[in-house]
C-alpha cells in the first residue's frame, strides 16, 4: 500500500544508524579485542610450552670480543653505568630464545660461569663460558644475530651436566701486543715508531721473560696480597716474545704467557717490569727481588694490548674427551674463525687505539720518574709512599 512506502533518502545523505546497532558495533569491537588478546596469550603460552619441551642442556660457548669501550667481562647486575661484555651476551641469549628472561636477571639460574674475568678494555679471542640453554635450531646464528660485530660466538660444544668453565680450566694463555719501541733503550735508541727490534734485543727480552717460568711469589704484581699469602704463589708454564711484524708503518711484537691462573694486573706488571729493565730504568736483579718479601713498586703496562687467547681443559679432555659421549674441548675446527676474528676486530683496534691515544708512549713517559723502591721505603717506616705517577693504586 502506498501509505506504507518510505520515501527514498536524499542523494548524499548519511543513513542514520540505529542506536542499538551502534552499541552492537562497539560491543563487537570489544569482543574482537578480547579475542585477539586471548589469542596472543595462547600463542605466548604455546611458545613457552614449546620451549619447555626443548631439551635444556649444559654447553660451553667459545667467545671472541674486542674489549674497548667495555668495563670488563663480568656483568654487574643492577648497574647500567658500566657496560660489560656479559650485558650484551645475556641480552642476545634472551632475545634469541635460548634462555628465559628471568635467567638473564639472575645468571645463577642458568649455571653461568666464565673461564676468566677480563678487566676493563681487555679483549679475548678464546674466552669460554658454560651455561644451560634451550638447544634451539641454528642457535649460533641466532645468538650472533643479536650481538654487535665485535662480539662473536665462535663455537659451541656439549659438556657434562656438572661442568664449570672456571673450575675445570687447567691453564690460560694470554697474549700482550705492544709496539716494539717499548724495548728501545733510553740512552742509545730512537724512541718512536721508526724503531725496529734487533735480534739481540729480542733474545734479551726472551731471556728475561723465561725467568718467570715456574712457581714464584707474585705478591708485588697485584694489589692487596701479602708476601706470605699462599694465593700469591702462581705457576707460569711458559712466557716468550714472538718475532716482530709491521702494521701501518709501526712495528709490533706479541708476548705470550701461559699459566695456571693469574691475579688482577699480574700480566701487565710482568710485562711492565721487563720493559723497564730492557729500557734501562731498572736493574735485572729487580726481577728476582720482586719475588721476595720486600715490597717493590712494579710498573703496570697499559691494558690495551692484553688479550685472552686460549683456555685449556687438559684434565677434562683426558677424562671425558674420548668416552664416546662428549667432545674434547680443543677447538681445532674453530681455529680459522678465531684467527680471522683477531685479524678483523682485535689487532686493528689495538693498532688504531695506540695511534690515536698513544697509551704505550704515554706510559713509557712515566718510567723515568717511577720510584721502584717507593713502597719498600714506606714498608720500612722511612716515610709515606709518594703518589705513583702511573695511578697504580687499586
């Protein structure tokens, strides 16, 4: 019937929505949001469940890193002021899905342990850490994908459940890279980068370094250790200087030292004392005297050239390396990657930093005024120790 037919809406007019319909649309949006949130929770729960089903195993990671710009290896939880290598490592482990987030906040939950606690600015080509992780697919690629290029995971191996990288480590090998003008004699050699190390001087350097081999009391080569403390006695297996080489017009040499363990600043002071003797600022007899009970103020070489090169697990390998269940920790297959990392990230950083900051040259400038007997006088009650020009106090 004509009376019941509605007039058509004018062209361009917006049809009025039924208030109930509008309320229904808003309600539908809420339902959609709630459904999406529930779906996300389910997906998250599913991912967590999937992770829980993955095997959690004790492994070791072979690490390389350039220590410049970092305050050492060990993480200081709750302190964001001083960035460490482990801060970046833990972040990468969490983001790659190897460990849950709360393990990153409390590293004991993943049984984390490092072989060596490298100091501020010190690099590593063969650091080894042990921890428990989820063995996800492509684990190395995923971890490295969340790390900066100057920190790399170079290898991974399964180990026994009770393995602790610090306690199971038999020995550690460090290298110290320095410009050879550090060995230029103060009276009759040029004191700049034009200096070239002679065969005779290299032989004398190695003769002095060989004196460190064996067990000695190194209380003068660290801080807060008394001469009668048993822990100050350390065993050095080998120490020598390799043939020099030239990079970017400057000649460098690498000193290698292998020992069971080292105290804070010990290697830098071992190098510093040999440099002081070779340059003519200290007598050779000071080397042997430094192992006695008398206090000797041993100069500390800069930290820039110090690199943790390798850690050794000989006893572990003898017991488990050939049992058919575990791999030996020798990293033979990773040697090419380690060498490439040193050439790409460690050596260039040491060379460029030495050129820019002249840390070795500036330190050498303090040796003429260094008083090797200053602390001996203080110990004898002959006066207070004068402030060290090196800023050695710990």
